[in-house]
C-alpha cells in the first residue's frame, strides 16, 4: 500500500474515512443513503420585512454572501455587475439574463463547496500534471500501487477490495461522459459526488441496490431494508421505530405493493423527487426585478434591485435593525 498524507487524506476522508485504503465497511447505511437537497439558505425568506439574507445566500452561496456583507454598497454593486456579465457569458451572451441563466448560476453557487473540495485534492490525483485524472491515477492514489497479479495481497480480504475496485471503475466510466478514460474536474466531481449529477442517478441506485440486496435476487425485501437500518442484539425486542419503518416500507417505499423494492422504487427511496430550489429562487428574483415584464433581466434591472441579490455593510446594518425591531 502507498500512503499519501495531506491532500490525499482530505479526499479519502470525504469518500472513505480515515484509512489509507477505503474501508469495506465505509459508505452510507440506512437513512444515510437518502440524498435530500440541502436548502439554499437556513435564513427565513422574509422579503416583506426587508430581510434579503435568504436571497443573498441563495444567489451567492453562504460564504460569499458573508464577504459581500463586509463591502461598501459601491463595491457590492460593482461586484454584482461583474457577476451579471459572467451569467450572460455562461449562457447565450445576448446581453440579457434569462431565467435559465439565473437558475444555472444559483445551482452553480450552491455546489461551490463540492467543487472546492475536489480542487483541493486535484494535484494528488493528477499525478502527471496533464490537467486530467486518468483511471489509473485515481486507482493508484486511492488503493495503492500493485504489480500485476499482486493486487491486494497485503489485505485480509482481497476479494472484497477487488469488488470495491471494480465498482469504483464502473462509476468512473459513467462519470467519464466523453469516454476518453480521463476525468475533467467536472467528471471527477461527478465520480466523487454522484448524487448531485442527474446522469449519475442510475449508478447511485445500482450501488445502493447491490449493498442492500443481500440475497442477490435483484430486489430489496423488507427484512433487507430493515437490516440496512438496524442490527438487533440477541434477545432484544424490536424498537418501535423499527416497526414504524416496516410500515413505511409497506405504505410508502413499495410503490406497486408487490412486497419488495425494484430499482425504480429504490431510486424513489434514496433519491426522492425534490422541488427545483434554484429554479424557484430564480423565478422569485426575476419576478421581483423584471420591471418591464419581458421575462428577462437587463443588467440595469438587476443593479436597480441590487440589495435583493447581494448584501453590503449598509444592507447588513439594515437587516440587523429589522431583526432588532421585530424582537422588540
């Protein structure tokens, strides 16, 4: 095994825990399998009282929103103007910000922390410094270098590690959308965080089904579902919450009532349909800023409503006053 500290440790912690090789026992179990979209902001959506913190964090991301709160109004508006230009350039470049461009920007800012974690470890994976991460580079950085025929000779359960390696390679091939066996930053992000990418949905479902389907019949039975949530001790009475989960399985998980979960039903369980939060917020910002009601935003319209999009020292002070007034 080859141990690589610092940056590799950071990414291995994100994926597999604090071992040099990924642990066979690592990974989600039970409710940890369910991927719920995080809210755009934990702040109340309280525009009526002049509190735009929710909009600021949705539009900028939480950390960048904090940076804007320290800017003067002039600096904040200038930076917003540059963001408007970026949104338009990333779209059709027609000089207007469409609903789709606004939604795309919000979705991008909400994934910034994921992309930052990948960037932080990029050099560890891109060992030949060619700007791409090949499967061999990723494999060697994660599992170590082995001579042909000696794979995992130094671990207690080599067959389990071989299965893990094959599973990672399968996921890599799906993330590698252009099929060149070299991952771009976007493709590596999809490999590491597949639940956030629509084209990775099927592989997320397949991996979950393989984990939970212990008898390998291609379905999840209720006892397999419960075993993924709870391991009983000898002589222990089944807790009430486990009985509730059995009922949940029958009432809500088993959609076609055939007594087990197929791949489609596993998908609804672990990747439940969710409201498109970036689209909802984009519609809100467009509605509040589109003064001529033409269904798109000019740069002047956005800057004319700048304090809804971004904060500054002035808006931050005003929101503090509003909160203080409400507390009184």
